[in-house]
C-alpha cells in the first residue's frame, strides 16, 4: 500500500475516518423515511396515486384537454403523433387513446374561443 510507505503516521487516522464514513452511510441508508427528500417523494407519490384512482377521465375530456393544449401552447398538429406525447397521454389516462391530426383539426375549429 502506497500510504504505508509514504505516510506511515497517517494510517490510523485514515482507518478511523474510513470506519466513520462507512457507519454514516449505513445509518443513512437504513432510515430512508427520516430523509426529507424521501418523505416528500412518498407524499407526492401518494397524492398522484390518490388523485389518479379517485376520478377516471373520459375519452372526450382527454380530447378536449389535448386540443386546448395544442392551441394554447401553439404546438404543431404533428405533436399528437410523437411517441413521447402519446406516452404522456397514455401514462396520465390509461386506457385512453390520443387524437390523430385528422380528428384534431375539426376540434380546433369548433373549440370555443373563451377557453
């Protein structure tokens, strides 16, 4: 070991530091609930689970929300066909499908301007 040859007097300090660090890491990993970040993540997950299971979104609501998003965010109509957008919609509303461009165009024209 290089440490023994160059700094033999520091070996005991190094070993005690190493033991203290290992003990702190073990304590931290043993109690994840005491960590404020872990607690916050658990609360957010609980809220997401509660909100998603309490109310099912209809296909009509999904269509209206997607249409409103495309119009207000001034996105191209091809956005609805992108795989990442489809993943978001299906992840937030399982069992619902995403609009196609053909179906989206008429909905934009009949959409009320007050929304």
